[in-house]
């Protein structure tokens, strides 16, 4: 597309943003503009950049399984797995490897090309890492991409996961650094950045995003995206989660986020990280088909599907397939024709 500026009244987006150039020097004020721009202009800009880097009618599909649930020592205010809150969620041990592989087989049959495994740990021990590595090797033998989220890692653990064939490591920043202490006190923001650096050094792809609707404001949403976009390398996958309010957590009564503000966050992520997969993640159960369609129009091109996301509900695979078919969108990945 041309490097013509998009202007509306006092709002102007630079030709650099318009061209979809990969940058690592975004300012907070630049990111704020995306939350102020008239909605139609923002969606036009995001969709135009999306088309420069991706097939606009293709959506990457992943499946997610909780391989170890509950009793996490972290106090993340949104999380039903935290041992600090009574959410009625029982503690479960690490799943047997055969249970994990069977779940992966079923995900593959449903069309998922990537299988993601999450464990409720602050940081795993080396014995746990070896068991997870066996799971990774087993899923890889099925011909699927692999991703895990296990908490904080050491250098040796990241290298061991790489040796096992792991493709992606998920470690979200959750929110802006300024708002972080309102959500989590048991782990610092720098702890999260240090883990991301270790993952990169080990040669793993990074899956990193955040959660919106936790009481933060536009500046916090903009600040999160600036932090992500100014990493030395953009995350290959950027999950944008909409808060799932769980009874018993401190955020159970959080005011719902305006749907258009969520779509704006998707669009801003697409503009600022033009080559990343922007994933429409948690919270889709409470989104209308029309809202999800707007997210795809804004540049989301990846979803989790299946019945659950770790411990919260998610639209079932058949519903997702029907929606994608209605929108004329194709599932990408190894098993897109399943």
C-alpha cells in the first residue's frame, strides 16, 4: 500500500506505521494514538498492514491443555489456579504422558497444528522439566508443533526444552509495567523479562502477550504493547486475552471491558508487530460472533480452540469451524483440512 498518511482531525498516523515497517522504538504517545483514532481509520490501517504480511483469510489454530492444574504459589489476581484464592479448583498432579498424547491426537484430528501445554508452576524443578520434555518429544512425534508455559526457567532448563524439540515458549507480560503491581506481587516484571531473554537465547520461539479488562486504562494497554513491540525480537505469537472473571479471584467483579476497546487492542498489536501472529485467546466464550469477526478484521490471525483454555471454557471446535466457514476464513497449519 502507499505510504500515505491517515489523518482525521487532530489525529495523524505516520507513514512509517502505515507502511507496516517492523520497529523496536515505539513510544507510548505513538501507541496512544491507536486508542484515540476513529475506529474505522484504525481498522483500515490494521487490516491494510495485515494484508502486507499475511493471507487475510487464514487463521492459525492451536489447542491448549492444562498438564498440571492448581495450587500455584503466585498471586495473579485473575487466576483460578492460585493457591491464594478459593475458587473451588482442586489441585492436580502432572498428567501422565499417555493422557497428554491422547489429548494431542484428538487436537490433531480436530485440525490443530500446534499443541500447547500449560502447568501451574512458579518455576519447575529439573525433574518436572524432564517429564515435560518427554511430552514434548511425544507430541512432536505426532507431527505437531509444540508450546509450553511453565513459569520461570533457568538457562539449563530452556536449553533442555530446546533439545527436546520444543518450538514455542509462552510467558505473558500480562499488563503494563506501571499497572503490574496491581495484579501480581509474587513475581516482578523484570522476572518475566528475564525469562523471555533466556527463552530467546536458547533459540526458542516466543509466545508473549497479555490480558485486558483487568481494570487497566488505555495507557496501560498501550504500555503493554510498547513493551512487547520494543523487545529485541517481536514475539512470534502475541496472545491477547480478555479477562475471564472467575468467582473467588480478586478480579471476579471487574467491570467488563468495552468490546470496541478490546478490538482496538488487537488492531494496535497488529500495527506495532506486523509480522507476529496475533492470537485471539481467552474470553472468546463471552464474545459474540460479530465481535470475533471484528477482531479478525483488526488483524487477529490465530486462535485457541477446543472445549477449555487451561481451566476456563472456550468455544468448542465445531462452533469455531462454523464461524470460520461463515466468514470465509481457512484454518492454517499442518491439519487445516481435517
